[in-house]
C-alpha cells in the first residue's frame, strides 16, 4: 500500500485500498473513500496545494493518469495515451505533472504543462545536467531529493544492443503478472460483485 501525506497540512494521507483512493484524517483516524467506479485506482500523488491528487486508473485494457479534486473526487483532468501511463508526480510549484508513459515506444518520463496542456518526453539526465551547469542550485521542477537521486545514478552510456527491448519486456512482464488480479477485480465490479 502506498501512502502519501498531504503537503499543505500534513494532517491527511491518501492511499489506495480495494481498488480505490481513500483519504484519512490522521487526527481522527477517519478514512473516507475518494474515488469509486469499476476501474482500479492506485498510486496517488498530492498536488503541492493539497487540493487535488493525481492517480493511475486501470480499466483492465489501459492505464491512464487522472487528476481528481481532493474534496469531491471529481475528475479534473485525464492523460490517456494509447500506451501505458503510470507513476504521476507533480513538480514542487504544481505547474507540471510528470508521469511515465510508453507512448513513444519505450517507457519514458513525460512532463505535462498544466497551463498550456503541452506534453513532452524528458531526458532526465540532460535536463538536470544542463540546468546545473547553467548555475541553478536545483533545476526547475526538480526537488532536492530528486536531484540527490539523479546525482547518485551513473552517467548514461549507450545501451547495449537489445537492452531497451529487454527493459520494456520486463515492464510488460510485470504488468502481465498483475493483470489477472486486475481483470478479476474489474469483472467482479462490472457484475456488481466487487468490493464496495
């Protein structure tokens, strides 16, 4: 179970359970269901303002990123490419939504500008390195923790022949391993027998 604390007050957490997103007030210990429906919701990530969350929604055929209002659970925005979309995260200023997508044929990090609606693939190494070389203490849209992780990574070298294909196959294999449970849960919900 992934648990994420609300950045604006530190008093609420979001977590995925039984296929939906739940919010818990840490002071009272009370949890309320935020999302519902036949699809499986997971991987919640808070917007820095604490007024919305991004999550992964899986309908057994496709995954997409959905931004929901934290008060009502209403869908605010959806990122749905023909490929797999996973791992949403907001930039510290809240202006960009990052996610992993296979829309270019490999799993890459993408950035969606929430004002313009423009989405682009990122070269994480090149982006962070260029801004650090330009004198930025922390490259725009990267937290200090993200940079610490990037600094610890070895510099990329050209991939060995077949390495990207093997990486993508491992991602497909992991997804396939989880798919039977997702299918079972989606079918049960569609038949009205799923967990409530």
